[in-house]
């Protein structure tokens, strides 16, 4: 099972954090900080895997990938395959890239809810739900569209320009 | 000017399609991005919280505004601040009819609340309603929320709807309903136990995606109960077969692999089902063999499947052919330049080694390279492998390596783990007690003393006390002397861990003067130094005082005159007035003991009697006479606390017992004991008036001395009943068996799964040792000692491990002797490549490229993403938009124009540059010079 998905920038600022079991805010922060301090001390040319029992309890592994200013991190237990998780990050990034075209750190910050929408299509309750980025895109677009429709009908007309990135 | 800039930025954002948030939110993100310190960030967030608190109180907030506030709350909470003041607004938002707002509400609620939060009750009704919605997107949103918000009590409220959704016409809904049901099963298996047949049913779903989703719950179910799913073996195998034969729609391909995630799940399930089941395993041989042939090892996902095959093979009962294929795959992994693959290779090796122990030997040099790799993850994995393949012949080398590594790291968690592994291996395989004490225990204690389990210390003391467990008194005393000598030496080092000092004190007390080499005053002086230097550590002081007592007792008993050193005297005096009752009592006991005559002392503290069993009279029957007497003279009979409080029928026996033990020790023993000697009365009367909180924390300490006779108090550490049960027996036995004579040591290994390694490794060894002259001889020696023969005698091994000197060869086994000059057999040629030693010299980005399966090699392009997607992206997006349009023709007419402008926008470097400029403006400081921030993603 996947325990957490995190994105943080190279300065340790969390950009997105989702824990699939509830954790209090302080604990979340502690984990994010812990993960960042481990990641930032990793040399560049090494594996993308970490055994991270010290933070997440026994049998926890972590897979991360470093893109430009961002770390993408997946934390999971022994029932997942490390290499496959690495590809799951790849799926996520490819999808985001399709969503935002040349996704960058700011896209992630400002489109917080859309990020979650994408993530929810990929990982559902800690299990891998979908890995075809076209399908994910389709689902996300469908939601955006419907939301846009409901938005333009029921909300202030001025918001038309506002929904696009947000949803 | 500043204003102009701001306007410019907003314009820039507007022209880009914007980030869809208000200026306030942008400013918030920006100022946090620019914050120079955590304190500054906190200040910004706190003022934001104030603003939000105020705004949320305003009446009639427009919904769109409200949505933004909620998002800001989520953002604040992600930064680690409490946003609970706004939870209720998020909850309210889930009730909204507007999908956008509803989804925002659900999102916020799933991030804010745990399943037991009070507000959940306000949402359950909404979820129920939404699950019945006609709009499948609403249903999906509700299913998503269910996963996080429903607890055991609320499961029944939504369960019927979720079960209905298993037959929904949309596959996306069916998939999510299965996952939700799976989640329920995880939370409370009993609540859905009558529904698990649904998972089986869904396995036959028309949609492969739904079938794939079903594998997740089935995996869990099969993990719990393999037997009831044996009938599905052939179904799983045939599904896997169909997947590998590309019978699934092309859209399930990922990097040219057909549905890899489904394949991996299936392989995992097969590993469970085939474990220990010959007939089930046989069904799987075919498809596994096919997979090895078909898997594309040039992509990351292909390797993921290969690894999963290896894993499955190590779990089922494999055929020799499959084992061979797995070994081949592992050697490919190990030879790869990618650290990830090496890691998987080492992991696979660790799994396969259980089945075919000799497999490790072909890879010994690769393993050693991994051991010396700068990558910590890889190193640790390799230590795990070594741990699995430890046997008595290589334990010294492996443990040495582990200790070296342990000393070099700062990570306490891992230090603890590796220390306990060292101890475990040492206890199991130690070639001699001498080695065990000198090398392992002392080193481990010195460097990780505060991290190891206290029972390890007790094992060590017991080992020293019991010696070889045979009639070899001479060897025993030699062992003890060497322990004493090494400890006297180590003691002078500053800052030793407390636990280690306890062991040292105990050993010095028991055996410091035992063979007459050291005088009592020398040892007692040392002990006083310890008590002095670590005066804040009461446990150590207690041990030191007890040790002093033993030293003096032995002196008195042997008829010598005792000169109490002045520093000793002052230590005793200081402790007589100590705040710790434990230390006080010890000091009084010591003082009293000094006044006794030799015969009495000898019966109190007999020499070297720490191993003798002492029976503790738990019922305190020796008090019967006294009680009888007291009752006769009119005292009330004792009524237990339980009876007194009327809880006689209590169900919780365990906790009762648990509670009673400590109170026992406190209450009776100090007050009601008969008084056999004047010494004891003194002690106990002193004890009473000074209640100490630390008393309890030291429960393992011999504080209860007053309850038992003086004679026992000296051996208390190994005596107490409860203590013995807690620390003792299992490890105690293992240490004795390991520590005994060589034939018994061999016995100890036979319980280990790797026992076959030793014998079978003998033959092939000479062949690989002889391999290639160009490999560092040092490394070769290490390899030889790690993977080498097992049956060499102890002295032989000693010399081999002692600094890895070539002296090894002089010993008894001719084939081992001269590893280098033998000519290399042809089949091992590839192994001798010097690349094996120069792994780290590879291009850092190679790995990424390999993972990406990208055809683009053009690192100089300004927009690689563009190159990759320029042909594909617009096409697919527009088609999907079209299909969406047709599907949603009723509602989506609202505003497709703007939407399309976004999707068809496509990547261009101009835009990327703008974005980058914005990023910089916003203070995010990209580290890369690359305008397209994701360029290195694609190499």
C-alpha cells in the first residue's frame, strides 16, 4: 500500500502532501522535514530508493525522483515494487506535464486542487488505480469541464477566467 | 514602480491562462516563497490565518470566494499550521450542489479530518446522497471521500450503496467502488466479510481496469488466507498469460509493456499462492518462463516485472530451469550501471540465496562492490544480504564490516538495527567467547552502547559468568581475565555508554580480583573513578557500589584485611545521604558488610556464585510464622486490593497481575518483613521516609533487596524472577550454545536457514577465487573470506581475518592456498571485467534516460518536452475533448472555447521562458538554468 505522496522543492518547502492514513498536522510536518533532510543529503548519482523505517515504521520504503526544483516522493510498504513505484512517479509527472504543458513548480502550488484531482485518479486510498496517463487526463478533463459548466451557470460571470487553472 | 511590477505580473499570468487564484493567494504563495527564514514564514502564515479568520466570519460570502478561502486553508495546513477554525466551512461546502464546490469541500475535508472527527457525522448524510447521484462524477467524489472519512461505525451507513455501485455502468465507478470496499476491509474486516465474494465476481469484469483494481483486495485477502483461494491459481495464471500475450487493448500498454502494473500484482498474488504448494507452482512455470523471455530489460518497468518474477520464483517451489533464469536476471541487474537495478539485484540475491545458496558466489565481487558503494541504500541492502548469508566461517569478516559501518554512521535508528544484528550474529556464530567479548561486545557497546537492548548486556555478563559452560575452569578464568583486562583498558576512555559501564562494573566486581593479578585496592580505585566520573548516572553508580561490595566481601572472606580507600570512604558517605533510595541502601549495605566477620560475609556473597539458581519465594511463605503471630495477637488478616475494592470478578487478570508486582515490592517488603539481622532493619527504616519517583523507574534494579536476604542482594541482576523471564531464557540459551565448544557451535548453525551454504560452497570456491589477476587482491581476499569455505578450523579463520593477511594460505586446506596464480576458467571471463570495480564512474543522467525510454538524445534542445510531445499531444487532447463533448453534450456547452484554447495551447519555449521568469519573480529560485524546467526529465 502507498502510504504517502509528497512533492517538495529543493529548499524543503512542501508543495503537495497526501497521506493515505490520517496523521495529525504536526506529524505530517515532522515526516516532511525528515524526508527532506534525508533526500537533501543524498548524493546525486545514487539509487532512487530508501528504506525509511525510522520515519514511517517498519517495512517502509521510499522512492523519490528529483526533477528540476522538485522532489517527487512516494512512501509505501513491502507490498509494492520499488521499480514500479518509480514508474508511478513517472506516470504522475507525465500526466502533470500533459495537464499543464511544461509543468513547473508554480503550476503545482497554484493548482492545488487540480493536482489532487490528478493524484486521486492515479492513487486511490493507497492503491494504484490507474496508470494510463491518457485515461487520467480524460477523467480530469471531464471533471474540469463539468465543473466549468456548473461554475459558469451558478457563479458570478466574472469567474470565467478564474476556473481554468484552478480546476 | 513596485505597483507596476505587480500589475505586470498579473498581466503575465492572465495571458498565460492564469493560475486561477486571486491576487491574495498569489501574494501569499509569493511571500512565503521569498521568506528567508522559518520564523518569517510563520509570521506570514499567522497573519494570513488572522485574515482568513476574519473573512470567514463575514456574512454572505460569495461561493467562489469561499472556495478560495478553503484552498488557502488547505495550503496553510500543508505548511504545518492549524486551520481547524475553518473545518466547518469545508464541511458545509461538501453540501453544495455545485460540483466544483462540492469537490473542493470533499478535498479539504479529506485532508483536514480523520475518520473519528466529530464533524464527520455531518458529512455522512451528504455522502449517502452523493453515492446515489445520477452524475457519476459526484459519485466518484463521494467514493473518494469515503476512503478517508468512513470509520468502522459509519461503514454500515454507506455499505449498501457502495455494493450497489459495484454494478455501475461506468467502469471508473466500479473500479473505485471496489477500492472503497477494499478500504473498508482494511479498516474493519468483519464489516465486509459477507461481501468478499464480490471481489471474486469482479475479477471477471469486462473491463481490464476493473479486473486490475480487484487484484488489490484479492492480494490482501490471499495474504490472510491462502487456502481458500487456491482454486483461483489457474485463473490468475491465465489472466497473466493473456496480458503477456497482449490480449488487452493497446491503451493498457505502458512503455511498450502490456499492463505492467497488473502483471506485477498478479505475480505477487502468484507468489503467495505458490508458496509451499508444488502443484500450484507447477501451473505457474510456463508463464513465468515466458515472462523471462519476453521482458524487455531495457526499460525500468520491464525490470520491475523481471524483479517481480524473481521474487515469485523465490516464494514458490521453483523448477531448476526457472532458478537458472532468475539467476541470470539477477546477474544482469548486478552488472548494470544503475544503482536501482543493483539494489534490486542484491535484494533478489538475498531471496534466492535461501533456495540455492551457491548462487551468491558467482556474484561475490559485485556484492563487494555494492558494499563499498557510496550509495547508502545499496550498502544497507548489501549488509542485509550479508546478514542473511552469515555462517560461522565468515561471521568475523561480516561482523567486522558491520561494526566499521556502524561506527561511521550517525543515523541512530539504523545504528541500533545494525548493532542488534551484530549481536545476533555474534551470539549465533561466534567462533570463540574471546572473540565475542573482545571484538563484538566491547566494540558494539563502546559505539552503540546506549542503543542496544539491555538484554544484550545481561547476556554478555552471563556469558562471562558461565564461561564455556563445561568443566574447563582454566579457560573460564582466562576468559574472565581477558575481559577484566580489556575493560580496565577501556575504562580510561571518556564518555562511555551507561550500559557498557554497568557491564564493566559488574565484571570487575565479580572477577576483578579473582585470579590475584589485580589488587583489591586497584580495582576498587577504578570503580570509585567510575562512580565519580559518571556521578549523574545513578544506575552506573549503583553497579559500581555493588561491585565494590563484592570486592570487599571477597577480601574479607579470604581473610585478608580490608583497607577502604579514602575515595571509597567518601563515596560511601556521599551515597549514605543520597536522594536515591537505591543508592542509599546499597551504601548502607556496604557499610554494614564491612563490619561483619569473614564467615558471615562468605555466606552473603560467595565467590563466583552469580550463576547459581536462587529460588525466590513468591508467596513469601517464610513470613507465615510472623503473620500467624501477628494475627494471633489481634491483627487484621490481609485482604488483597482487589477484594477490598470489590473487583474480585475482574476480567482483566493480566493487568491486575501487572499492577500488583511493583506495589508488592514496595508495600510489604519494606514494612512487614521479619528482622533477621540488624543490618536489614537499618536499611529498611531508612528507606521508608524517602519516597522517590525514580524508585519505580529503577524497578529492574535490585531495589527490592530488602525483601530477600542479604545473601541474594549481590547477585540480584541475574536472580530476580521477573527479570529472568524478561531478559533471559531464549537468548541465554542461544548464547551458550554458540559460545560452547566447536562441535556445539556447529549445532548452533544447523538451526540457521543458510546452513547448506557452508558445505556446498566448498567446491566451487577454488574456481572463482582463481579468476582474474587484475582484481584488487585485497578485494579478492575479502570475497574469499565472505563467501569462502566454512570448515576451516578456528585458528585458520583467525589468521585470515586478522588484517586480511595472506597468511591464510598456510593453513590446512590445499585448494584454498594460492588463489591468484591459477589460470582463469573460460566461463568466468565476463566476470573479470574491470568495470566491476569502477561502477561509480557512470553518467548520472544515464539512469534517467533509461527510465524514460526516451528516444530523444538531444540534451541541447531548449524544449525536450516539446520535441517529445509536439506531435502527440495536440492530437490526443483534441480528440479527447471531442469525445467528451459528445458525451456531455447536455451540460458542457457552457464554455468550451476557453478550455480548448488551453488544451491546444501546446508547449513552446517562449511560454516556458515566461513561466520561468515568473518563477524567479515569485522567489522560487529554480536551481536549473533550463527554461523548460522539466527538461532534464527527458534527458
